[in-house]
C-alpha cells in the first residue's frame, strides 16, 4: 500500500512537470526567437504589439548657444506639425518665474530658459505641456547652480540668465567664460554701454564675422550698442559654465574690452581701449586675407566656429 501511494505521487509529479514544459515550449514557439519581446521591438510596432511601451512623436535637441528662432522653434514645428505662428503662440504660455524677464511678454520670454539636452516628445503631449516641463527643468537647474555659488553678484536672477546668454554667445570656443563675464560686469558697474556684437546680431536676426556700422545702429531693446545696461532678455541657451560666471562676482577687475580671433579661435582681453582697438584691427585684417568666409557674410557662428 505504501509503495502504491509513492508510485501515485511520482506519477503526479511527472505529469505536472510535463505540463509545465509543454506550456513553456508553446509560449517560446509563439515568440520570434531572434527578437527580445520588450527591448528590441521597432518603434513602428509599439502601439500594435506592445501598447504598454511609451510612444514618442520624436526628439528635440537643444545645444548651448541655440536660439528659439533659428534652432528650437523649427524643431517644434516639425515634431508637432504646427505652423511657426502656432508654436510661438504656445510659447507665450503665461508662466511666472524669477528667472524669466518681467519686461518680456512674447515667446522670447523663454529664450535661454530651456536647458541644453535631448528631449523625447510623448505622443499625447502638446507644445504647452512641453514648455511648462522645460521651464520647471530650467528653474531646478538654475536654483541648484545658484545654491553652490559662494560669492554671487548683485544682479537679479533673470538678469544673470541674460548675462549668461551673452557670455555663451561670445565664447564660441567654450573657454574664458569668467573673463568675458568680468568685462560685462565691470562695464555695468562703471555705467558703460556693453557694446556687445552678439546682442546686435540677435536684434538683427543674423550673424556676421564683423558687423557694419549700420548694423550696430539698429534700434532694439536687445542691442547694447544703443541701449544702456543689459538687453531686455536672454539671446540664447546657456551651459553651466556660462551660468556660473554670470552669477559670480567679477574675478578680473581690470578687464573692459575683448575681441574674438576667428583664425586663432581665441579671445583676447584688455584694460585700455587703444590697445584693444589696435589688436582687434590686426585680427580683422588677418581674417580678410586668410579666411574662406566673406568679411560680411551672414553665417551661423556656432555652427562654423563653435565647439
């Protein structure tokens, strides 16, 4: 009797094992053995075969030095299938932040606020949703960088972002942020006009290696050749080093002028105007003689000279 019970138990265990193996083999055969069921499914099949997987409209890339009009808005137009006007209207979402210039009311309020990075756009999102998320990202980033600064300058947070964008646009070679910020801070302290070419270029809507005299006469709240103080708002996206330089006290109190040598890919800084003017003119003549780019050509400086 004991042996009969043992034999019965063994038989039941064997039967259960066989059933498990049968169903496992059946499931395996129903899968494509060359394809991982979750990780390697092409995005085109996500909604059909894997409804739980995230679906994206596409991705947007923001680099330091990028501007809304030239770099970011065209990507949003393509991703969301909207017109340029519709995207700009969506960017005018009334968001309050101490990092956003209170003097701006149009879509340019968000210039410089969006952190550099790659952003995947969920299929169910809108431009407005995306904007709100990016402003929150920007605020977290700015606050974290501001928190670690030991000696901050007197500028308001939104003014520091404006200054950081100028520093970013000037430093095409991604170096000498502190010296560049010091020039602007020193000139602000002495009530001198900043006379920054990148602010005139933003007002114009294009860049040149060297601006015409007429170019810098453009009347705009962004053009620091014509207006005193900082421009009304940021002029491009910024990286962390530009932000830190713009938030700190000036570390060089004897710098008031600089120029960028395109051929040497280097910036040179000066205390007195005459020395600056003499060397800047030499740099310009070298460019005219050697560069393949025209002296007055409209170009994208970040694309050609940036890193």
